[in-house]
C-alpha cells in the first residue's frame, strides 16, 4: 500500500450531477437508476451543494411503499433541490492523499466528498471507493 496515493486513483470521474433547478423527482430517478447515494449539485462546472438519498428519505416516503408514487411527487413538489441539499461542503483536490480523505470521512462522519480542482468538480469519492481500494490491497 502506497502511503501518498492520490484520491484521483480511486474517485469516480464519471459524475452524475444535478442542477439546482431540477426536480427532486428527477434526483430520485437518478439515485435509483445509477444505484448511487450522493449527487453533486452544480452550477456550470462548479459544485454548489450535495444531495444524498438520505436527504430525500427525510422529506418523503421514498421506499416506504411502492404502492403510490403520487405521495412522493406531492412532497417533492413542496421543496427544491436547493432547499434540501447540503450547502457548506468540505471538498478535497484530486492530489489529496487517500489517507487524508479517509481521515476526513471518518472524523466528520461523511460518506462522500466532492473532488474539486480550482473551482471545477472533477470527481466524487465515497466510503465505498475507500473500501474497494482497501480490498484490492489484500
């Protein structure tokens, strides 16, 4: 295991992102279609927030029942992505070490961090990425 491996080696570069003007219904569709739990919210190429699947669960009945999707739609129409997303983000650059990223995630209790070079979102790193990296080491 290399001690100074950059997070760019394990981060997801194929970013699924949302614009703040998109609907929460679209966000739920992306979460389910791509089997992901975190979606960066961007304005052009700059990140302005992060939406997690847990954020949606807090305001809806998502996955509580498969019987009536209209309930979720009504609740989703009451909020905007900007109202639900996390705004004050901690981010890392692509040359931040994997060890440093692991320390941030464990100390802050986060499950994902945006990877930003300059002001441009270049990736996202999750606890799953870290676990997969560790598994490859053994």
